[in-house]
C-alpha cells in the first residue's frame, strides 16, 4: 500500500473534487469511501481538519461529519493505526 495521504487525496479528488466543492454530502461520501477502502475515517477526518481553512463552509457541517465518524468507528479498532506506526 502506498503513502496513505496520497490515497486519502485520491479519494478526496474522487468524492469532493476540490476544496470549494466540499459540502456535508460530499464530505460524508469521502468518509464512507475511506472506510470502504479500509482507511480509518477518524484519520481521514483529521486530514480534512488540517485543511479546514480551504473548505468554505466547514463550520456548518464539520459537526455532522464528526458525528458520522463517531457512529461508524465506535464498533472496532481503526484500521489506519498500523500505518501511523510505520511513519507514513
């Protein structure tokens, strides 16, 4: 598996396209796509938060996105932690 941030960026381009296109709907799609590809949604959410200045209406839907993450990650161990330990 390549660099995890490159994979996250590829998923972002696929689901949101650009920072200006981020809406609650596209961000939730991004998070669910990350999860379906065995990436930890919380890690992907953190990645989005690192770029929140570029997301026009982040404050309007960041809470909904975090709620989605909480609901979808509570049942198991995040997948991405293994990669973080390897220094990606």
